[in-house]
């Protein structure tokens, strides 16, 4: 029973964290209090659900419990009286405020649940967008915040990623990321940045940050930076859901449509990225008959729609690269020369070391391993990706393909020292063993 409850709480965290925090930020205006009370609600769930069973609507239970906890904290604060009145007004149509603290969040079990999903659907800030999570993204992506802070803060508040996970995704020290998050929250509070989707004429200046958030959110689900699982399905689904909402909000913006196309084209392969044991399966070894063709076709159609507007951008180019992979009937039929050219085009928009590393892979497959290794050597000499496990892993794979197994083994050992995801670690360990056995 305990294991079942722990699994239920873990599943609720993956599926409901962003909604709980987003709702609490809206009703309290306090980011730290929202996270603290959300964490407290999940801790309470472990005890209460063991005693009373898992509620019919875990998200409603968690939201109500966290909200009641936030109200208790505000009551105790000397300066909380005005905030409390504001909260009572803003939530008068949701859960009735009980000044005596007798409201039972376990009403989430019954047919008259006052939460009943309305936290996500009935509040409208005047923008026409009734989604707390999307409002949270736009708040985090205010142009007053640095782009790195916008993405990091939303990943923390919306997806529940830990500070170490976000730091790893950004390839920065944990302490640096912690300071970045604190400064971002302070900036939002001190500048009075509103919690809402901006009016139409202000949407373009927020687009880059919002797209970056959704892309990193999907990436963390598609290839988790740490933990036992390579794929976190809920994060992929949440990123796609929010990308659809954004595409409906901004249908004439090709990069928004291009991002949705990119996510769908990648997600079409998600189910084949790990085997029944949870071990990583490389693209060339995946069962292409098991790819989700409906997602792939939708992604390809969206990409064509975006490209017809004649304003190419990085997400459209990446979607084109993904389309090259998913339209190839076999791994051998992959047009690596086209992919290498697309990565070259992508460098004009995103001149990052990671893009150059991906291009090195494509060049190595199109022109031969020596050409790819030469590009990898350039990156190694610059040192920017010293903490990135895929740099030595890429070198190792090219060396393995070239038959230079001793050198490949050394590179796999370096990659193993850096990788933090268990599934990727097992894959690299398997490759290392293969090289040593030759």
C-alpha cells in the first residue's frame, strides 16, 4: 500500500505540480510562498492518502490543500490582512473561503468537488486565455528579465525541476542557477510584473522567451538530465499542450507553428527511445514501424504551413532536421548531407557549441568519421563543453564507427564520468564494454 501511495504522489507531482504552483501564484502573488505551500501539500499527501486513500481528483486535493496552507500563512503575517482580502476576492468563485479552517480538501473525493478542475478553466484575466500555466510562462518571460532567468524560472515553477536539474540543462554551476532564480523572483516582485498574458501588440517581444521555455520543457521530458528514467512523458505532453495553446493564440507567427511541428515530430519517436527494460535505443536502432505516424504527419503539415510564410527561424530549421529523420524509411536512407546543411543554416540563428556538435555528427555520417572528428576536436580545444557528456560520447561513437576501439573506450570513460541520467549511463557502459571486448 505504501508503495502504491508513493507512486501516486510521484505521479501527481509529475502531472500536477505546475498547475498547483501556477494557481497559487495567481491567488497569492507570492512565488516563494506558492512553491513552499505546494511542497507542503505533496508532503501531506503521503500521510493523508495512506490513511484515507488516493482522492478521485489528486490535483484538486493538492491545489485546495496548498491554497489552505497559503491562507494560514497569510493570516499569521502582520502584513497579510490586505493580501488575504485580495485572495478572498480573487477566489470567491472557486473554493469557498472558510475562516474557521474547517473546509475538508477531501471533498475532492466526492461528486460535489468545489475544485473540479475550475482552477485551470474558469479564470480569465481579460486576455481570452484561461490557463494559469500559460499565464505563468508569459509572466516569467517578461522582457525585464534576462532570457536565461525567464527559462529557468518557468522550468522551476511550472515543471518542478530542481535547481541542480536546471543548472545541468544550462551547463552552469548549481550555485549560479540558485542565485539566478532568486534574482528573477525578486525582479518580478519589485518591478510589479503582472501575472497575465500580455495584450496582442506586446506578444512578439515575449515570443523568444516563451518558445525557449517550451522547448527546454520538452527536452527535459524527452531526455531527462538526471534520474532513473530517460523519458518523462508528462513533461513532453505538457510542452505540446502549451505549444498548441500558444499556436492558437499566435497562428500567424511561423516560429510558434514551427516549434509545435518540431515537438510533434520528435514526440512521434518517443515511444521507441527506450526498450521494455528502460534502456536507451539509438535512432538508427529504433523500430520505425512503431513511430506515431499521426503525430509525424501533423508535424510535417505544420512545418509546411510555417515555411510557406517565408520567415525561417531556428525552430522551423530544427523541425526540418527532425523531418529528415522521420521520413527516412531506414537508417541507411537518412539524408545526412541535407541534415548537415540544415545544421549549418541553424548556426546562423543559434551559434552555439551544442549546434556545432550536432553538425559534427551529421558531417561525420555524411562525409566520413575523420571529418566529424575534426569538428569535435575544435570543440574540445575551446573548452566550452567540458562538462557536457555528449561531447566525449560523440567522439567515442565516431571513433567506434571508424574501428578505433581503444580510443573510443577512453572517450566513453570520460562520458561516463559526466553523465547523470541512469539510462544514458547504462547505454554508455554497454558501448564501453563492446569496445573493450574487441
